[in-house]
C-alpha cells in the first residue's frame, strides 16, 4: 500500500473497490461537482497517481503540488485537453485516456440529437406538456427528414465511423472531413473524404466529432456556418470550443440553418444567461455523450487499470502520445 491514488471524484463502487484492493486511496467526496482547485492542490500532495475527469484542470502547478512521486495521470475520458501534456512529459509523468469504450454510446447520442432536432422532438413534447396541443393540423410541428439525406462528419475517427455505420441504416449519403482520407472506411461504408467547405455546403446534417486541439479550436466558425443550407442541422458532441458558439447563436437566431443539437459548450456548465437557452431551434444536453451506466463504469475501470499498469511497472494500456 505504498502507492497512493488520488481520485478527483467518487466513482462507481466496483471501481473504488478495485483500486482500494491494490492501492491507498485519497478521494474527493463530491460526486456532482468538480474538486475545487485549492483542494485539488492539497489532495494530490505525495500521491503516485491521479485519476482525473475532463472537468479537472491538471496543469504544471498541480503536478508540482503532487511532487516527484507522481507517475501517472489516468484521465477518465477520450479527450485530454484538460491536461498539460508538455508539462507531464517534462516531468516523466505518463498520461492515459479511455478510448474505444465510449465510441458506440457517444455515436448513439450524436444520432439521437440529429433526430431530435430534425423532428423537433423536445419542442413537440413541450407543446404537449404545456397544454398547447389543440388538434391535428397538416403542417403542425413539421420537421426535416433524416432518411436518405446527406450527412457530413467532421472527424472520421472511431466515433465518426460509428456514426457513419448508423447513417447507412438510414440510407444516408456520407461525406467526411479528416486530416487523412480513410480508404478502408470508404470501401466498407461508401463514404467520401472532402474538404471542409464542400462538406458544410453539401450536407443536410453536420456532425462535429473531432478532438479539441490547437488546430481544431474554432474549426467551425462564421465562414463555415454561412455555407450551410437553411434546412441543415449542426450537431456537436466533441468539445464546445471546436464550434464558434457566438457565431452559431447568430446563425440560429437568424434562422440561417434549421437547427442545432449540442452536448458540449465553450463554458460548462452552460451559464444561466447563455443566449442558447432562448432559442427554440436548438436541443441542449448537459454533456452526456458517454452517459450510459455500462459505459461510464467501463471508462472508470479502464482509467484504474491504466494506473495499475504504470504503478506496477507495466506499460500503460492507453498512453496519450
């Protein structure tokens, strides 16, 4: 029990028990709120590992507060933009993430958002629940078709490919924009790699699925949004900063596109005064892309196993390069 693991949040009991059987645990007791920065700095002192969430900023100051005992940071997420990778490399600290496990669950949500926005599902439910449904009418709550339309995927990684597989079941024509073409995916799913302007202009639905990096920050901005069809839908389940939120608000409020479905935002939680909350043509979710019981539990367990591997002298299962 010489190694101590600091958990920035309480995790499923099975994962807590897994770690407790192998290491000493130090746990921030909150379950719904991030660990305060000051408490994080104190909590990590002398620990060998940190099991962090995407809400935790693990920078050089946090690493130095942990001290020379810190060997590994296991991030319970696919993304790792909350961790200063350069600082970790300088200190010889291994950083890991949890890919693959959440692929299908996140793809489910991306497709659910497409359907919800296109068919005005949340808006229709609000009409019913508030007693505003008076009668059937020919054009009442009419939306956009999904079947047979063109889907543009921004980022053909694991999740992008999973969304493309779902789209094939809806008879969709699939375009994608990626750093590199994926000929094996093209052959299997009849997809086509195009540049971003072509994708934005041709697609009826645009799904943003790229990780947040310096190159993708603001990737979908005013210029790209202006290319979209007035009947098109934008879905973002990646990171909020990939899409220029102010530009998106303008486009939505002026009805220059049909609507948007968002699971991520530039600021999280979404501020109570966000103009997005005033719009009827956007479906807003509280960052639940991977939120199924099975997936979140498996993500936590994989983060724990990554930590176990490093602390027992083995290679990390999912090292961030």
